[in-house]
């Protein structure tokens, strides 16, 4: 579903060149829940931004759902983001002037759905995260955990195949974090592929598959076999054959 | 999508009311000044004859001697005015000049008033499509066999006869009794193109008397008199026979053939007059100008007006540059939100459109407010600087023009800020939160 081959990303500023990603290789299959860990500054966010078509890359090949991503026009990549990808950010990034329903509605507006369809989807998405009753509230009236759930609802409203989360629990206490994690697991169970960057090894362990990024490369590749979902989806075992990183695969 | 953008724009304006007000004010002041000068310019250059404009021609003759005036004068002599009437070519034609009378009635209680008058032929009313309230023009016959008949305006009729049908009644002009044959409906071409010599934006005269009466009644010219040589002017007969210019002449020519025929006729006329010792210049010529050309020849729209419009447009640009700065600040402050919108699927085009709609809305508000300023400043101008009413009336077209200019101007100012915000990399702002 997602395939990156020899991706590199160089940030050039006046003084320095930063190699945020170097010969980055990764395959993610449909329905996987991948947790990405790694030290600060290793390139996790950069990877996620490239995966989510928010940023271009310097070299390499990237296929998403069979579509070659290099050289897509802005309109096309916006449409792919809108239809196939849901984003969840560490800072929630809700729009403060819009109430919950309006926030969740934003991607649906750009998608061009009619009012009825928008309403149905907003209702459904907010119900999924258990906040349908507070539709008319402003983000500032919610706790952090609730805000993150709204952000998840916003990501879900477009029914994406693919959910990208950058430290979604980073700003939450452990109780809230667990709630959000449970929500993500449910979503994944329903068939959505999730890639989640996290610093929390506890949470990472709950994902089926862990990868570690160090210094811009996929360094550690662990299948976490403890969960029951690996049994449900045995095909993931074959998905672990990361071709170019085999030497780095740990057992 | 447009209405979504409009909704977002409205929220954004409400969110920063002071900044928005500042922008609306900036653009409205620019628009107010531009519309004010544009209005004066447009009102001054409006073609008052409408669709008949291309059929009505003012006649000019190079009757002056050698080494005098170096161009065609705007008026002609009485003798030429008198002679030109003999041409069979024009559909209608009339000589004319301005005079004035002390007006009295049979009613001894009525205080005499002094009024401008026009001395002209019957064709005047047909040429310029003067509408009548009561009666009509005098008979064609009166143009050759003088009769004491008069046409008055609706306004004078109100003043003197309380607005009743006064046809058949007697009006005393300089103590002479004239029979009223017609009352014109309010008619006030602006500019007063049939005689721009005597105040292009003055009102039309209220009294019209036959040209044929001039020799007997010795109507004095109340308009411009121009002479290119010294001649005795002690008697009225001397004045009529002089080379002084104080008459105007208009003809109606319906098609190119008539125009050509008339130009030929005028050339022949000049040749004839040369035999009589007039038109001394070897290349003396006649020229006719239709209404639009005539207004141009007379610079009825003064050059100053154009400069004024230019200056106010410059001022508008200054206002827009201000607005550009404010917009840039406002939009870039919103970068994090736009980053989110981009991340969840808004294309650059959509973000650009969203901001252009917001700018357009500000422009529209500025345009409406600017229209108010323009209306205010025009009223002020007419109240304190005695500009003619005709110039200071806000034209209907301005109601459309003001918001249109404002929106277009605002969009121009908004292009750069909107482009900046839509082209910034969303990921940068997502991290910063
Ligand atoms: N826009 C940018 N311009 C220049 N350098 C950048 C830019 N974005 C990221 N970098 C650099 O790229 C490298 C990877 O950054 P990235 O944000 O991907 O790290 P990260 O793994 O997400 O770190 P953290 O865990 O702290 O969020 C860092 O060295 C960073 O300084
Ligand atoms: Mg990061």
C-alpha cells in the first residue's frame, strides 16, 4: 500500500544541509498498525510529512496505493490527502474559531460533499469518538484528550484508507493517551492502515509492527507479536521482509 | 464552495474587526476620492444629445482676415448666420444667439424679472428635440415674416402663470407684448452643448424669440462677442453688418450624402463671399462638428479633470499598498490554520480562492462605504464651491462602478498576500504548534 524506496530528504538552508532522511526504505501493507519510534531529530516527522504528501522528497521513489507520488501536481496531491489520508497531530491543530462539527466538516468541504452527506459523516465521525453531544462546542471548551478525539474524528470523516499520526498522545497524560490509543486500535480494526510516531515505548509495543528511525534511516525493525491481531492478520509476517534493510532486522 | 469561502471571510472579518475596519476605510477613502473625480469627469463629458449626437452639427467659418485669429472660431457673424439659412441641404437648421429681457405680465402686482433668452428659428425645437408641455414652436412662416411670438419654459410658466396653460396669453419682454405659443417641458441639456460659449454647464434659457425679430427689436447679445478687427458698432445695423462673431449655427444632417452635399454647399458659399470681398484668407474654409466632436473642440471636459482623475487613481493605489501590507500581516498570522487546511486536503487553488473571496468582500464593503464618501464629498463640493449641480450629482453608473472598482482593486492588492499564504509549505506551520 505504501512503498518508499531509497527516499532521501535534504533540507538546505543558507549555511547547512540537513540530511533528514537517507536511503529510506519502507513497505507498509494494507491494514497494518505501524508504530514509529526514534530519537529526537532522527527524521520521524519528516518521514510522516513525506508519506502524507505534505512535503516533497529529494530523491527516491514513493508509491502510495499504486500511485507514483513524485511530481504530482498540487491539486492532485491535495486530492489524495483529502480522500485517502487522515492526519493527526501532536498539537491537535483544531481550528479555534470553528466548533467541533465545523472542524470535522473541513475536509468534507474540500471534498465537495453536499450538505446532507457532510452532516451525516460529521455526526458519524463524532459518534465514533464519543463527542457527538458536544458538536456545537468550541475546541477551547474541551480537554486535550477530547480535542485529540475531535482531531481523530476529523481525520476519520473522510473515511481515509490511511491514518498518519505524529505523536498523537504527546500532549496527553497517560490516561488520556490510553483512551486515544484504544480509539486508534478500534479504527485500525475496522480496516484503516495507521502509521503512528510515538515516544512512548508502552504505546509502541501495542502496535503490531514497530520500526525505529535513527539518523534518517530505518534502523530497527521489530514485529511485535504479543497482540492478538497478528494472529488475525498473518499476512503481516511476510510484510516484515523489508528487502533493503534485511541486515538490520532484529528478531 | 463560494459560500463556504464567504462564510469564512465573514468570520475572519468579525474576528479582527479593527483591522478589517482599517482596511475597509483605506479602500473606501481611495474609492470615495476616485469616484468623486470620476463622477465630475463623467458628468462633464456626458453626451447630452444622445443618439441624435451624430446628426447634429455646429457650423464654423473661417471668415476672419489674414494675420488675425489662427484657428476657426467657435461662433460666426450675424450675416453668415442669416445667409446660411438659405441652404436647402440640412433637414433642420437654425442660427441663434443669447439675449435677455425684463419680463412682465398684464398683472400689475407682478414684479418684473430679468431672464436670459435665446433668439433663434423654429427649427431649434426640432433640432434639439425640445419637449413641449403646452402648444409648440412658432410657425415656419415667422422665421421670414417676423411676429411677436414667444416660447417659454415650464419653470418660467410656473413663476409667471402658476403653471397653467399660458398659450395665447401675453408676456411683456422689455415692455413689448409677445404672444405665448408654447411652453417647453423642463429641458436642460448638460453640458449645454448648443451654446458652450456662454457657460457650458449653465441652465438652458427660459425664453425663446424668433431670430427674424432681431433687426427690428435690436436684441442685444448677452453672450460672447468676438471681433478680429476694429469696426464702428454704434448702431444695431452696423453690428448686424459687422465681422464680429456672436451667433451660433446648428444643422441637422441625416446621412453621409447630406454631409458631403452640405460641405460642398459651404465651400461654394465661401467662394461667393470671397467675390464680395469677405473671407480674405486664401484657404478660408468651413468646418462642421457633430456634438461629440464639438464638445471636444471646446474642451468642455477640461484637461484639469483628467489630471484630477489620474491623481485620485494614484491615491487609490497608495490606499491599496497600505491594504496590501495589512492583508499580508493578517494572512500570515493565519498560517498555522492554513497548514491544517492544506494537510487535510485543501489545494493551493482552494486556499488562494478562499483568501481572494475575503479580500473581495473587504473590497465590496470599501466600495459601498466609498460611494457614501463620494456622495458626501460631492454634496460638500456643490454646497461650498458652487460647482454646477449637473456635475455633482452622483451618476447611476457609479453605483455599479464604485463596488466594481473597489473589488477589482482589492483583489489586485490581495493577489500577493493570498499567493504567499497558499504557497507556504504547510508542514512548517504544523510543527510549530
Ligand atoms: N524545514 C526544515 N528545514 C531545515 N531542517 C529541517 C526542517 N525540518 C526538519 N529539519 C531537520 O531534519 C531533521 C529531522 O527532523 P524531524 O522533524 O523529522 O525530526 P523528528 O524525528 O520528528 O524529531 P522529534 O522527535 O523531535 O519530533 C532534524 O535535524 C531537523 O533539524
Ligand atoms: Mg517530530
